[in-house]
């Protein structure tokens, strides 16, 4: 069985490959892809695999951007930190999903389910456009506050008083608008689902920023943008990565 993994976190990809070998030593992972662009190119140049494992949020956008650009008929098992609403959408459309961190039991159940569906005389077709619509209809139930750790103390921080979240060596920090720093309990990928997308934007792989914290935006080298923050001195460099500049401009102008 030939499989492809679409996952921008190398450790998550390595873990998934290890689990797949435990599931079946004959499994062959044809490619491990980290972005929408890399996925589009690979699927345009190679025959479709038997199964795809796909994270939802990638370094340069959503995996659904990939589905929108490449005709995809291969069964997909999503590996995701999405909340209950999105998971219910996956169930409704008979799409397999695995919550991170992925376990061998969950992996086995998902693959076996797809094997049963493929063995049916007339398996139900998966409509990814319907899935996208269901996720986009998700109500705006976003977090109004977070708990943050500083030393051995735990603090409650109102979301409106947070300037940005930034990650360094897998440690995610909350930077408040008054320059205090706390350790968060979430990954950036999880935070993207918990924050109002009209107010928050992931400007690069390691940072999500609040529009209320932005003072001005300036051109930066290599077609990137530099964001100047209001009253926040750290981190000193807040740069919009080149592949996110276009989406950042659209977000900022909404």
C-alpha cells in the first residue's frame, strides 16, 4: 500500500511513519510533503497513492487550498487538532480523522474503516467541497481568555489583552499588550482554531498576531513585510513570511 503524508511538522510526520510501519511493515510512504505548494507539485507529477494522511493547517495555508487546486480522488485521513464541530463534519462525510497525538489504535481503526468502504460495491464518494462549507459554517465560539504560566504561578489573561503568541523550540509564549510574557498550554495549530480569524493572523511558522497590536506595516527584504507593534518591545523582529504576505494583506483590509 502506497501512502503520502502532508504534514508541516517533521516530528509529527516521523511519528506517523513509525506507526504506519508498526501497522503494516509493507506500507510504503511515497512522499512526506510540508506545504500546499509542494503537495500540488508532487500530485501533479506523480500517480495518486492508495491513501493520503493530511494535516489541516500547513506552513503556507490550509490543506483545502490543495484540494481546490488538484483533483483529488484518493481517500484521505486527516490528522488534526480541530474541535468537535469540524470532527462531526468529517464523520458526516465518512472521512477518517486522527486527533493528535496519533495513536496506533486510532490509526488502525481509521485505515480499517477505509478498507471496508473501498471493499463496498458502490462506495460513497467523498465531497471535499461540502466538507469545506461545513467547516466554514462553524459558529464563532472563540476563547475570551487563556491561562498562562509565569514561574510557578498561573495567570488568567484576557484574549483582548494579548498582543501575540510566539513559539520557540515548541514552547508557545503569550505576549500581553503590557509586555508581560507567559507560557501557553496550546500549540500554534490549536490556537488557530481557538482565536477569531478576523482578529488574529498567523504571520509565519512561529507567530500569531492580534490586529489590535499592530501599529504599522513596512516593506521588508525578500518580498516580506515587517510589522511594528504597539507598546510591545519583544520579540523585536515581527516578520510576515513571503508566502503569507498576500493573505495577510487581504486579512488586514477586511
